[in-house]
């Protein structure tokens, strides 16, 4: 399945055209508008936070800074190709999910292999969780595994797509814990109503989908590498499956060779944005985990995530 998916993604990117942005030779950065490319539609966490960064960058340096949304049927990869084709001058910045540096070099797109990017820094962990209703006969992943093995009940899992990393981690966790999902299927809506309707027994979704009914759901595990602020006591998936310590994050990336002073200016603004009042409010409202991880720490994170993804692929026979 994964090989077929990667081939389809590669085909979807072949007609993507690069963004070329050239600045005045020898000019001090920034001297002209800066574009932040988000390879998804507007409105989700990475888009909202990147817009905050762009606003703060514009306010600090007095040059226009705008978010360009580049969604595609090929996922985030066509947008990444556009950034890869831009000049390494800091005027085109990618706001990328973990998939770009971790999976991008493996999807068969020449522009992404070898990895053409270097991190400026990571700033967001998506608050993905594995959840069920409070009246379910299990409160933890361990109890879920025991329930399935003892009763033979088929537990149905709902997710946003089998190829997505949160889903892959959830499916791999069952392998590690020695049980099988009775059924699994993708669904665009994985919220309070989905669980209440009985369409699925367990869902892999984001906290913002469940906040309206938090008193009625049980969080079996978070797919994060640190606690989610609105549910600080919820266990992380890695507590029952240490080899699956996966972080679903988003960060700023630039083409390799971008001058250090340019990366430093971008990083300084983004770091300030993440501790701003409006960013803290977004975190409280959505469960998003916000921070600033510098280039060195981001590089280490990417290497760790590559190892986890390799383990997941092995567990799932991909």
C-alpha cells in the first residue's frame, strides 16, 4: 500500500513549478517581501501559527511577509518542491510537517532526494490522541489490548487516513501490544458525534475535535513526545510502546545553503511568536503544544523520527 501511495504522490508532483525569489545582490536581509509556504489549506494549526510568525516578521523588519497556501492532491510534497526550487536567500520559507524531511526523500520525487532543506526550527506539536468514550470497558491502551485478547471483541478504529503518521503509529501500537483491530477506516469527521454515534469504538484524532466533549471521552494515549497542556496527565503512547515515540510536528525550513544570519533572523522572530499572548491562547483553545526547538535540536528530532518511522514500517510490513 505504501509503495503505491508514494508512487502516486510522486506522479502528482511532476508538474509542480518552483517559486523563484531573487533578492538584490549584497543587500541586507530582508530587503523585499518574504513568502512563507504552507502546503495545506488555510485554517489549521500550522497555517494559523505561520501567519502569526509572518505578521511578527513584517512588524519587526517593515517588509511584507505573507503566507502562501499550496494544498495539493499530492499531500504536502508539491508545496515542498516549490520551496526546494527557490533560491537559498530566505525569501521563500517552508512551514513543513514532519513528513517533508522524514518521508520526502523516500517518495520518489527527485527534487526532494536528497533532502534539500535545513531546519530553522520546530515550533508546534499537533495534539493527536487515541480516544474512546468514558463508558468503554477499557481506560488505557493496556486495558484495551487485554479486552480484545480476553473477549475477542472487534474494536473499530477511526482515523484520518491509513498512510498518515498518527494512524500508522496507532496501527503499529496494536502490533507491539499483541492485538488486532476488528476494523479500521478513514473518516473526515472524528469528533464527539462520531464516538457518540457508535460509528467507531476508538478514534485517532486531534484534541480540538474532542474539547467540546472532554468530560465524556477517555484519552487512551497521546501521540506526542510531551504532555498536551489541556490533558497533562494523559499517558503518551511511548509509555506502552517505547519504540513508537513519535512527534507529529511542524517547523520552518529553508533550502540548504541559506546564510546563517538569515536563518537567525527567522528563528528569532518565530521564537518570540511562540511565547506571545495570542500563541498561548491558541494553545489553550486547541491543545496545541507550542515551543521553539532550534536548528540543532530540530535536526536531532528529524533523525530520531526517521528511526521511529522505520520501526513502524517494519511492524506493519511496509
